[in-house]
C-alpha cells in the first residue's frame, strides 16, 4: 500500500467506527412507541391539576373555552402575572386558536421563571382530543 493509501486508512477507520457507534440501538421488540401528542400531554397535565390559561381574546374566550380555564390574552400575560400561581413549578397549560399565541405566552412565562408551561396548541384540537 502506498503512502497516500496508508494516510487515508486511519481516518477512514475512525469515521466508520464513529458512525457505527452513533447508530441508534435496534430493538428486538420493534420500533419505539411514538411520543404522546401535545393534546394528550395537556389533558394529562390538566387531570393532574395544571392551571389552564386561554390566551385568546375575550371575544374568542366567550365563544367557548376549556373547563376551568382563565382568560389572559397572550399580550397581557406578563402584566397579569399576579393571576397565575405563585408556585412557578406548577404546570400551566396554555392554548389559543392555533398554538402561535400560546407559544409566545409560554416563552414569556419561561422568562418569568415558570418551569412547566405547556403550549397545548389550538382550542379545537384540544377539544377533539378531550378524554371521554
């Protein structure tokens, strides 16, 4: 083997070894189970006592909302901090129409120190996934 061949052999072996080690382990039982949907995560948190915050407008809230939800529009969430739990580790489920505003509200709460804010997405999807 020439000098060039030997100089490429070492790095090639390292790459092959690394790629082989980086591959996910294969399960004899088949693929890993799918992660639960965000709606399922939200309903489980609600069943566990999470605070539910509808971050839509007052008009949207009046058209229908989750049971026991409080209405704090996303752009008022920081100013209305006093209406949220004092315990910043208590789960808070946030929802809106599509998940965009609840995502913004989640970021605002995280900046305030809340550790378990959940962007549950849209109201209609949550209602469709509601446990019976």
